[in-house]
C-alpha cells in the first residue's frame, strides 16, 4: 500500500522538488498557469519557480481546455494517466466535457528493454526467462504504463502471455502520489468550488486502487476468484493462471487466441452471432454485479475477446469492483423505483446510496428526481438506455452535493461500458430488460425465511451486545465527569484560507525583519572599517548590502505577484 504524506513531511528532497517543477512546467505549457496561481503552489516551491517558462504555447490556442488537460496528463506519465482515467468515472467531480476527453486517455508508452525484463526475472525468480520457458519473445506484444506483455511457451508446450512490471515504476508512483495528495490539499484549501468533493479522499482511494493494480499477486487472485464464480458456465472462458510462474512483478497466464469485441467485420466474416454475443456479454456482467458482487470494472471492447462458439472471454483483471449485499439491494431498489415511477422510494434510495457533508434540501432533491422519473417512465423499453439514465442520475446527485461510494461509481461505469459494447454489437439490445430477472432475484432473496432469520439473529445479537456494553460505557462517562477529564472537541471549517493568509503575512514579516537585520549588520561592518576592503569599502559589508538588495527585490516581486502591496 502506497503511503501518502504531506509535502512538508517529505522534506524538499531533490526527487520531489525536481518532479514537482516538471509537473508545473507541463501545466504552464498547456495553459494551466491560472490554476497554479490559485493554488498558491509558489509558497511551497519558491526555489526555481520563477525560472519556469510561462510563455503561452501554440497548443493553448489550437486545443480546448479539456483537450489540453488530457494532453498534459499523458505527458506527465503513468500515475497521471491512471488518475485521469479514474476521474473519467467521477461525473460528480468532473464536468461533462472533461469526462468525454479524459475517457480518451491512452495508456501507451514505449517498451522497456529485454535486458531489464531479464533483470526482473533474475530478481524475482532467480532465473532468466530462457531458463524458465521453452520460448520467450524478447519483443513485447504491448506496453503500458504499469508493465508490458510478452508471448512465451512453457517447457510442457503451453502458450502463455507474461506481464512484467515496468522497472522503477513503484518509486515513480510513490513520488507522484505524494505530490497529488499535496495538490488535493491545496485544492481543498483554496478552491471553494471543490471543497465538498473532498479531493484528498479521491486521491486516497486512487492510491489504494493503484496499490492493488501494481501488485500482480492481487490480479492473480482476482482471476482465480473470477474463474470460481463462473465454474461450469459454458458461455464464458476465464484465462488460466500459472501461480508457480508469477510473483508481485510477474504474472503468467494462458494465451487467449480470440477476436476483440470491437472487430465487428472480422466477427461477421468468421460467422459469429453478434446479437448472441451482445446478450451473453451483458448477462455475464450483470451476473458479476448482482449475483457475485465481484465484477470486472473495465469491460471495454479491448478487454473482451470472443472465442469459437460465441464464448466470451474477459482479460486484464487489474481493476476489479466489489459490492456488498447491502449495496446491491439498495441499488436494485433505486433502479426498480425509477422504472416504477415511485418518487418517494427513489428519494429514499438515493439517500441510502449517498453521503452529504452539507445541509440537504430534500424537497428540491425530490422535485428533481420527479423530473428524472418523468423523463424515463414513459419511454418505450427499446429507447430506455441504462447508461444514459445512470449518467443523468449521477449529474443530479452531484448538483445536490451528494456523493456515491467509489465502488458504486465503478459499478455504474461497468454497466454503462458494457451497454455501449452491447449496442455496438446489437443496436436493439435492451439492458434494462436483461437486468430485471437479476434485480427481481435480489428482491425475492430478502423474503426467504433463512434470510429473515439471519437478519433477526444479527439484529438481536447487536442489541444484546449494546445492552451488555451500556453500563460500562455509562460508568466510564460518569467517572470522567467526576474527575474533570471530560473533553469536548470542536471542528472549525472554512478557516483554511484565513490560516494561509496569516501564514503568508507572518512569513513576510519574518522575512522583512531578517532583511532589516541584514542591512543594519552590514552598515555596522562598513562603519567599523573592517578589512579586507574594495575601493575603501569593507567587502563583508558590501556583500551584506548586495544580499539585502536581492532579498528585498525578491520580497517585492512576491508581493506584486500576489496583487497585494
């Protein structure tokens, strides 16, 4: 798990300062100097910041701001590309035009050398690829930010693909995450419009997700669990994994010789049934979500292969989503309430699935949800698109400053993505129709006697535990009051901008005092006529005056730059 620390706790080491300045150069290059100014980053990186070229470049005029953001993230490398991909699933935080552009982020980077691949094998397994495999292709099939994939063949003749982690990527990500965490803190401090979205929490969730993705043993376990979910299902093939040939930085799995779901002409040419593929793929994703609660979070066309017999095969299990039983039930209730047009239940369902940090206007929320229901309730079933309905729902809750759990965003993204793939294969696909049996099953499961008995038992156990603990808790409270140890804590919000201003004022006052001391000290040295001298003036005093002049000019520039005289 990556550790995210504040920039001040890092110490301004060269690797952080150098990388931070690199990030700022890219932001200036693509016209985001206004954001840098608003975040007051110069307070933390005074050294060398003025030397960064802020001159506007041609691409600022040629491209829109969302396009420039995508280009900047791609130039900044793996961590920022992954972060942009995460933001593309957060319509509550990112405006629609940015969402569209961030979805285009390309995770393609130059491959690393075979010598580095061999070195990783030596470090991880104590042997080179030639000693382990009958055949190992030195040229990668594909290269991405986290790693690259090579074809290989075992000594037993089994065809494999081997994913090898990019050298040094863990250190690069660690530094970038600490900088992202610092930028998120500055956003919460200085950008009032994003404070309710808690950018720091988004970065923390991103760090957890990236920690799982960079450990290939977790992906291996995910593939094994995914395979157990569909054991005996002839409509899906899950690639076999080779645990004895895998480590945290190496993942060996079965080579799948299939056709990508996006290659429609080739599928037709080979005689595949596109309508059946669309239906099977959609049902398989909904089974993952609504039955197992463990699902492939990125089922885009490049991650879905079609095998002979119209069998579906998912690949790339680096990003998986999880849903609790409660989450599945609450989401099911919400969707069915929207379809049924029950405004009160829709409002209750939205509140169960979201959290809010400010006072909520329930009447306004109910009114907007009523408009959403009217928009979809009377549409013919063939025109009802789940992805569009979910997107409108996400936009609505974002306007009311309500926030879904990260796993629910992943689930909605997976549903929207698989619907897009399904409609590409079969324009008449009705995802809502296919989803209804799974949702009805969830509703019926809650009415089973065993489930009711289980919930009654859990509730009774919790109340019994509360009754047992209550006397001791009350005794502790009374004891603290008797001995004067009772404490009350207050949390002050909205004081960060004032604190930042006071910090800047105190820094300038301290700087001015040091400057005045420098001038007075230099004057005393000059008046004392202490050698060595230059043109009759003591050199030490002269150097002191020059340093004072530079410091004074620096202070004046800082004041002018912030628009405060």
